[in-house]
C-alpha cells in the first residue's frame, strides 16, 4: 500500500510539472492542453489518495 501511495504522490508531482511547464517553442500551441491534463492528474490522484487514507482510517477503527 505504501508503494502505491508513493506512486500516486509521484503522479501528483508530475501533474504540477505539467501545469508549471514553460512554453517551449514547438510545444507552445499545446500549452493549454498540458494545463488541463496536469490539473486533472492533480485532482484525480489527490482524490484517490484521500480515498485510500479514509479507507485505511476506518479499517483501523
């Protein structure tokens, strides 16, 4: 479970990298696409981590 959580954290960081990617000349046209994909990755993997945390919390009780 710990390895899975680390993978999800890495995916969230990759999403932040996509959102904050500088506009490179040949990728400048795809900038808005990268922002959308990055924001979706951050949201999805954050929600999954929250779900896993809540599930683990109630499993312990």
